C-alpha cells in the first residue's frame, strides 16, 4: 500500500508530466515555427522541423504511457516503473538537446534546464511508489510478517 504523501507526489508528477508532454507534442506538430521562435529566436532551417516532429512522436508516446499509468497504476502498480523508465530515457534526450543546441533564448534555458532534474526526482518517486505498493517481498520480511 502506498502511503501519503508519496501517493500525492505520484499523482502530481504523472499529471504534470502528462500535461507537459501533451503540450510539447502539440506544439511540435501543430506549430513548429512557434517552437523555434520561443526557444531559439529563429526560424527552422532544413530538417529541423522533421527532427522536432520526431521528438514529438516520443513526447506523444510518453503522454500515452503516463495517461495509461494515471488510469491503471493503483491496480497493477507495474505502470509506475514503466513510466519511470520512459522518464529516465527522456533525461538523456533533455541533456543531449541542451548540449547540442547552438542557441537558446532565456525562455528556452528556463524551460529546458529543469526537466532533467524533475525527471530524476520523478523516477525516484515512481520507483518508491512501486516498491511500497509491492510490499515486503524478501523471505525474511515475509516470515517476520507472519
């Protein structure tokens, strides 16, 4: 059984990540010019839009997994480490983007620096929730509970 306040932190993280990924997916597909203006103060050039939309596909997948987790995680808590794995993978894409991008606006820096840290915190929260939901599983813990 997952105890409070961890349950509340899980819900806050899942809803926040779902909202963020949905917004940036929509922005990448529906308004890529706005993305480049907001984050880079420039217009896209060459294959930039194609690569942004490729990232948008990942954000859509993250949003889908997080949406399913919000719906299902209380029954099969295995959805918590599934989302943790997705968020952990996104940590590397976040850092890679910051390191590779030639220029960022102030808004770009403010929007792109927190996610790697928030993803690390979220991974820990989700895994702690999963471990709490599973309960004691070691033979020693089971024999002392009996």
